[in-house]
């Protein structure tokens, strides 16, 4: 057992006062400079009324409609994209439904997520989910967490490594025209 060394308070005071222990130099306090947050790629401007009306219609179909209702609306847009297999929208979504991947539920789920806005030759396109618009180098740790929650563990890293977005993506033109509802798998 070690013996404790006890110094009388007078000795400690003498050492401190003699300069044996100087207080730290005064620190200059840096002025607080307001900094604007950088614009995030997920920042989206508000939806115009035409887009809001299409979103409301799609949510209605998602909540109580069918793949046939989705196909009827999609068929109103020339060159609407739903799949890369060359199938009709109705046949493709019926196939998805039969495999347990309900397109109506997927659509409803997407529209509950934040959207992004991207310019195009036909005007702004409103895209769900906003996460699908990120470039691999723009995937922050927070975005990676959200991507993995949405698509499954490890998907953010796969996207960073060059894989395509494996989930659904939905796009609406600024004039309210529904342009696409595709999945990376389809």
C-alpha cells in the first residue's frame, strides 16, 4: 500500500503564488459569424396546384383503387413509363401485384416521402422519393441511413458503388401530368 503524500495548504498556496503554476493565458473568443446552410440536393420547392391535384388523385388510387385505375391514368400520358419489359402498364402492375409487390401500396408509400424537383426540357419534374435523385457522392451518412431504412440494409453502399436505385421512383411534370412510376427491378 502506498502512503499518501499530504501537503499543507500553506505549501500549496506558496507554490501557486510563486509562479510555479500560472493560470492559462486568456483565450480570445472568436466572433460568431452567421453561416448560411448549403443548399441540399433534396431541397424542393412547393408543388404547384396541378401537381398537388395529381398527387391527390394518385393517393386516392393508392388508398382505395386498383392497378387497373393506375393503368387508366397512366394510359392518358403518351410515353408513360412503368417498366422496361415492354408490357402494358396494366399487365406489368398485375404481375407485380401477383408477386406480392402491390403497386398501389408502393405508390402511396412513395408519395408520403419528401420529393425533389429537377429541371427538364418540359419544365420541372417532381420526383418521389427525393433520395432517389442523389448522386453517389452526395449520399451523406444521414441520407445513407434513410436509404437503408427505405430499401434495406446495404443499399446506400451499393448505390455509392454504382448500382442503380433498386426501389420505386415516381415523377410528375409541373403541369400535373403523371410521367412515370418505375422500379429499379422492373
